[in-house]
């Protein structure tokens, strides 16, 4: 039987999942591909680390050339993470006419255009299904099964770590730091978890999906992002009382000649399908002009789900079904203006001095800025401090910013504690 030789850059969480699935499903893979997938070499930083994989020590190396410049290697699988040296290794592997499979969203979101160009020029494939949504086949679904559609919206939960953290903060009442530690222990978090909790990871992913769906590369500086570090237990409690849960949402919408991408924590109504997506699970909603709404749901992080997506790409290449350069995603010709309007409902929480006229004064400022209020909640706290919670009707973010600028100058406002987007009920 023909052998397909694989070189793996990295042997951490995802690569271990990949190797374990290759061994668990060896017979199925043989019968589906008609080929034997064989791991030739594995690049690591530390040769002496104990690893949860059944691989002979002789396969490990600290020299990337043993993979990238190894004429026996057909497919290079990049599972190191980060931009450098991953970019250099992937570029050189493609230039050496090796197919590349990667789960690295940071790399694809920043250098995808250049790397795809090199892959096409060299007649090889660059595949990155695992870079978005872990085990969910989102990229393949969009490029193949739903390719008849003009997409107008891509949105959902695309970061497993923050979804795990918010779920645990909500259900067990634990603090952010403790939940981050748990997500790291379970292998969901990035090597530097600030990429998850500050929203960068979700920004990479929505930029990649926007390219797949709308055919236009979006610079990461064009994706306004807000992470979850400022989400307090108080906001989670108010969300619950008002009938919501807080989720980190990434969205990309196309309207007329505009595209708008955003990553931000959002109040999701408890009746909304995204409210039931918990822990490391992800869910992405696609809206296509023929198919309507499609929602894909599954584990968005972790060794085995992500390993499954990586191996799916390897198998596609091994079967030869994806070995034609012409199958690379083609940019569409129409260009859209990237905007940042933030048209939405908003939750605004502030601490004010508890005395007559304060609520009326603030409501008046909102009114002057064309902000209509959907609900207001006022609580007594202590020492004459009253927390005030507003939920607005839909409005552009600039109106909120302008109103709050004026609210901040009002002496009876002690603190504007939170501003969070609110999703409509379906
Ligand atoms: P890990 O940190 O667990 O593993 C990284 C591996 O790469 C380690 O084996 C490390 O070696 C090796 N490595 C890193 N830098 C170098 C270097 N300069 N030279 C040689 N080896 C190096 O990462 P993950 O498996 O979690 O993630 C891998 C990729 O997959 C990332 O791009 C991540 O964003 C992506 N991803 C991760 C998911 C997850 O659930 N974890 C899900 C989806 C995508 P050593 O072991 O010796 O230290
Ligand atoms: N750190 C990422 C997450 C891994 O938590 O979603 C999957 O891409």
C-alpha cells in the first residue's frame, strides 16, 4: 500500500490528539484512503519531555530541517502555534512543494494571503480546518457544501477557552483567574491565554471566516475587539436576573457595500440557541441567501476534537481530492468597505449617588443622543450609592459613546462600570 509520510512541527495538546486518533482509527483511515499514513519526524523544543503519545524517541528532533527539507516528507503538519518560527517553516515547506496542514489561526489570519499564494504557485495545498471551531467542520462546509450561497452573516462563539470561563463563572461562581487556570489544564487555552481572554483568538478566527465567506481579506486592525477580562460577577448576576447569559461573540456581517466584523462580550437571551452552548463548545451561525440559517455546533478546543479536524485535512490531501492547487479559495472580485458602527442594543451599568433627579438627568442625556431605553433597573447598594442598569434599544455605538462622555461629567455619577452588547431574541 502507498505510504504518505507526515512531518509534525510540535507535539503538544493538538499534535498528541492527532497521533492518538491516527493510532485509534488506523484501520478506518487505511480503508478510507487506501494509503498508510506514517509519521516520519516530529519537531519539539524539549527532547526530554514526557509525552502522552506512543511514538519512538528516534522520531523526535529539534532540527526543523529534518522535516522541511526532508524529501521523504509529503505533508508538513504545523502544530507549534505563534507566528515565528511557524511562518518561516510553513513558507519553506510550501516552497519545497510539501502540502501543509495547520491549526494556527494567528498564522493564517496574518499571513494567509502570502502562504496561499506560495501554495498555489507550488501546486500544493495549505489546509487549516482546525484553525476555526476546533472539531467543527466550518471551513470545509463553507467552501464546499454551502459554496452555492452568497453569505451575509457569520456569527457565533468561536473561542472555547472564554466560553468555558464564562460558563464556569456563571454556573459555579468562580473567579476569572481560577477558570483560566482550569482551561489551561484542560488544554483549551493558547500558550499565552491572554490571546483568548483579550479576544485576539476570536478576532483571528472571524477574520479567517470572513475571508472564506466574503472573499475579502480583513486586516486584524479592522476588527474591533473586546475580551472578557472586565466581565464581573456583578454583570453575570444582572444578566441572569434580566434573562440573559454572557458569551463572547464574534460576528461578521455584510450589508450592501459594507462589511462589519466585531468581537465582544454579549448578553444573549436565555431562549437563544447560543445561550445553551457551554464550556469549550463553539457554535457558528451562517446565513446564506439560498440555504437560510445554518448552525454548526461542537467542541471548539481540546486535543481530540482539534486532532480530528487536522486529520480530516491530512486525509483529504492523502486521498488526492484536495491536491489540486486550483481548489484553493479564490478571492471574490467585489470589494466591501469595512465599517465599525456597532449597531446593537446595549447594557450599561453605572454607580450613581442615590438621590432624586439623578435617573431623570441621565435618561435625558440618553434621549438627547437618540438613545431609547428598553428597561432600567435601580438597586440600593450602600452609603447612598445606587447601581443603575440600563438596557437600550438598538443604536450605533457612537451615540452610546457620546452620551456616556456627557454622563461622565455629571457629578452624581460615581462610575460607569460596564457597557456590553445585547443580542435580540430570535
Ligand atoms: P501546545 O503549546 O500544547 O504545543 C506546542 C508544541 O510545539 C509543543 O510540543 C512545543 O514543544 C512545540 N514548539 C513550540 N515552539 C517551538 C519551537 N520554536 N521549536 C520547536 N518546537 C516548538 O500547543 P497546542 O497543541 O495547544 O496548539 C497548537 C496549535 O493549534 C496552535 O496554533 C493553537 O492555536 C492551535 N489550536 C489549538 C487548540 C487547542 O485546543 N489547544 C484548538 C485549535 C487550534 P515542546 O513540547 O518541546 O515544548
Ligand atoms: N484557544 C482556542 C480556544 C483553541 O480556546 O478556542 C481553539 O482554537
